[in-house]
C-alpha cells in the first residue's frame, strides 16, 4: 500500500478525526480545570485593615479567606501602637481568595538610633552626620577654643552624651562649638 492510498483510506481519516477530537477534548478539560483551580472570575473587594490590631486582622482575614503578611513597622506619632497604618492592595481592590495582603503596622515604640561621633569634627560635618542619622541639630553654643567651628561636646536635654548612646530618632542634639581665640586678650604673667 502506498502512502497516498493510505492517506486517502477511511482508516486514516477515522484515526485523524479521533486524534483531533482527543486533542480538542483534552484542551477543553484542561481549560475547565484551570478555570476551577484558579477561581477565574471569582473576586472580592479587599476589606479595610487600617486601624485594626493584629488579632482583629486575623479575624477579618479568616472571614474573607485571605492571607496577610506584616512587611514593616513604622513609628508614627499620634497613631495607636500596634495598629495597621497601610495596606497593599488598597481598600476596595478586587482580589481572589487566598490572596496575601501586605500590611504595615505602627511600631509600639519610636525607633532608637546610635548617636554618631560628633566631637572633634567641623560644625558642618557634625550637622551632616546628625541629619544622616535622623537627628536634628539643636542649640549651638560657642566657646573660646584654639580651633574655629570645631565641635567640642555634644549634649541632649542639657546632659552630655556618652559614646555608644542610643536616642530616639528625630531628637535634637545640642553642640558646643569652638569659636577660635578671635580678638580676646590674655594677660601674660611676669616670669622674671
């Protein structure tokens, strides 16, 4: 039997038809299973988590068949500690079941930061180090010194700050800075 006569035979046409039918049926079943598995077309609005505590979030998440993940905690003055201050996706956004909602919670206490080394650097350098660490420059007091604009001491609320001190981020640090000898006159003792 030649190839051309085989291709024209009813047996080949039947097998070709069965193959096409099998492929079409397989594709239809896979698409139906995928639609069921992925809940295609089923969605719900994201509830409002802002202002809730973590235990309240757990109840809302369980009720709505969602998941949650706390990705950050930030200290916000005025916000109730331990409550949600941001969420992603936002309120009202449509999501499917078992979707993870990413939450930011307000920290219980403000962030504490190591006070940078400020002594024996210029006033400009000290100000830059303070700002980079998240502090504010408080009062600057000038004292006579051999060096002009050299930081001699650092203090917080009137008390000297020892090395390796942690303070609340955003605190004001006061500096004592040298103003040089300028035009001050010193008396010279008689040495004879």
